C-alpha cells in the first residue's frame, strides 16, 4: 500500500498540474528529486486502478494552501540575477584597457561588489565607451586606430558581439558622446583638431557623415540637453568651439564668430552639460580648475566669462605635481566629480540652484593616476579607473552629500583607459 501511494502521488502531481494549467509533459518528464519512476505506473494508469486516488489528490491540489493558476514561480536563492529576484536588470560595467581588451563586470546592487564575467578585444586603445539609445549596442572608440566599433549587448550576460565599425575621420579620437536621440555619435579628434559625426543605424551599424574643423588638440565633445548645440574643448588652443546641431541630418554649423577663448594656460580637456541645460562645466588640465559657463537662452552660446572658477586640488597642494583627468556629473546634476592625477584623489562638488559649485571634499582614489570616471544610473555607485594603479575602484555615494566611500578595489590586467556603467 505504501509503494502504491508513493507512485500514485507522483503520477497525480503530474496529472493535476496539467488540469490546473501548470503545463505538462508525459509523466517521465516530471521526475523531481527523490521521485522514482516505474514503468508499472503507466500500466496501472491504463487499467484505471488509480482513478480514486487521482480524484482525491486533484481536490487537495485546489485547497487554499496551493498556488492558484498563473501564480509566479518561486525563485530559489542563487538563481536570480543581479537584482536578487526583484526583477531589476543587472548593472553592467565595462572597462576599456590599453592593448585593446574590454573587461565585462556585473555589479551586485546591494553590496556594490563587482564580478568579472569575461573580456573581448576591441582594438588597441579604447578610450571612450558609450551605449546606444536603444540600450542594445555598446560603442567603443579607439584612440590608436581612429575607429569606432559597435557591439551588440547580451542583456543577460553582458557579452558583446561586433555588429558595426567605422573610421572616425580624424586622428587620435579621445572624446566621444551621443546626441540626445541616440542616432548620432560625435567624436573629438585630438590629433587632427576636428570633430566627426557618425550615424548609428538600426542594429548598430555605423556610418560616417562628416568631419568638421574644431581647434588644436580637440579633446572632448558635449551635446546640450536641448540637442541643438554642441561644444568641443580644444586643449592646445585653449578654446571652446561651438556649433548648431541639426538632429535631422547630423550636421554641425559653427556659431558665428571665433571660438570662445579661455584664459591663457587653461588647457580645457573635458566638459559636461548640466541636465537643466543652463550651465556647462569645463575641466582645465593645465591650471587644475573647473570653470562654470552660463548658456545664454537668447544667443544659445556660452557666456564669454566664467561665472565661477574653482580648483580641483586642496589648498596648499603644489599644482605642478598634479593634473586633472576626468569630469562627471551625477545622474540628477546635484554633484560634480573630477579626478586628480598626482594628488590621486576624487574631488566632489555640490551643485546649487544657481549652478555654483561648493567643495564637499577630496577622497583618495584607491590607486595611482585616477583617470576615467563613471556612475551607474541610480547614482549609488561611482567607479574610478586608476591608470598607473591598474585597478578599478568602486565607491558608494552618500545620497545627501555625494561623498564617495570605498567599497571594493578590483585589479586589472592592463592600464584602464575608459569605464562605463549602465543597467542591463
């Protein structure tokens, strides 16, 4: 009797699953742990000897303690993704390194720890990493080869597969950005002093549109949140080139008059637009400063004079021993971050309602030569790639002050050049 009950229960579980719409296959496809299958089961079924037991267990399966039809399946610990069963997409972190390797990491959103998932070769010197507007393609721009490569993203694993490649149309592309529609890639070419526009086609194919003159040492490019203006930081010329941007054609038209001339010895190397569109912040490499410029509503151009200039270094530290590396605004524009190579720190500024910057503090970068910065979309974690230190450091950001706190240091196999983080 005990043996018959066990076999009958196993069979009834399968048959009841079918009746309840759980989905079913023949009994032998539902062998769970600890359940033995015997050919006698099907023989007994054919002879109808288990019909009373079948009806009894079918009624029991409809009791309140059982899940109703269509209820979500419980996920056992360790089977969920980075969202820990919450349904949130995993945060993927990519690091481009000298030699052309691109490492892929998953971020644990609760602990802030990274786990390496693999790598792919994308050229020789991927100095810029961006993600397309449809979130399906990662674009790496290579400073050494002068090419941009589009790679399809496996949203489950973060794996990459090349789907498009195009020359930037200039030498030493060091800075790149996307327009607000995500249809165009803009690239600043330091070696040739120009800026290029590439179209991003369906599926990730890249197509060069045109290359436009900028200034000596064109180092970085930014697009205004309204998507009608573009700015290029010219390191050697100490100027900012300004353009009207046509979102229909991707063409750039230089603003009337000469480029914006910055104070001698500025050396603009990075620039970012505030999400409000009211201010542009310029990182000056030569004099270790950040300059804030107002965007005029009427003339749609930067103010000729900075509304504020602040040092990236703490008071008393010799400017000759350090150079800034990267500039980043948090997702909501409340905090501004910059790296100091030499002082080996990350400086944090709070951004107030008038666009002014207030120093929050300096945090050790966790390695020598901090260069690239990235922040994940929620604004909880900041990533710092230390050039000479050959590591990637994760910081948790205080939501009130923006101050970073060290979470993890990840050794890298080569010098990091670029880092990018986004939800899968």
